[in-house]
């Protein structure tokens, strides 16, 4: 890959360099997706998801994610619903959609894990708020 990037620098025509760089990025995206798929399959076979996440520093998180993490700690317990956290942080996040990126970041970092809903279609009423499992102590 490094050699291909160096070849890009040798292309004189800006348009051709741009096209070649775009092709290289598309190839990299495909490669990353394939590696991610293989990793997920391997993890599910090894049941790595049940293992405790590695130790990490909360200081590296953005302010919104850190505030969300503190709220989750105050709630306590092994599970929580998105609605419950939003109600407690309604002054910080004006809408649930404004809070979702912070939840996604905590999930990607391994602090929480979204639990798939077991709601059956055709049930009366609204869908329940998504539920998350706490993955830290």
C-alpha cells in the first residue's frame, strides 16, 4: 500500500492523481470491510464478546460521551434503556438523535452493548426504547 501511495505522488496530472487516489481509497474500503467481516466471524466463533473489555481511560472520550458514561454509572445496574438516560440528560441533549452519536461511541469503545429487541411484530403500542448492557464495572 505504501508503494502505491508513493506512486500517486509521481503522477503529474492532478486529475489522474485524483482518480488514482480515489480508486485506491475504494480498494482500501473494500479491504477494511472484508477484514472487519472476518474479524466478526472469528469473534463470534470464539465468543470473544462475552469476555471483559480491556481497561481504558475515560479521559480520552469527548465531553458528551463522558457525561453519558457518568449518567450510566449513576443509574447503576447491568442494563439501561436509552429513554431513561435521555430523561436524565435532557438539558445536555435536546433530542434523542443528538444523544445517539455518544451512545454509538461508547458502544464502539466497548463500554456498552446494544441488546437486540425480542419484541414480536404485531404487538400493540409503541416499540420499546432500545436497551443496552453495561460492559464496565
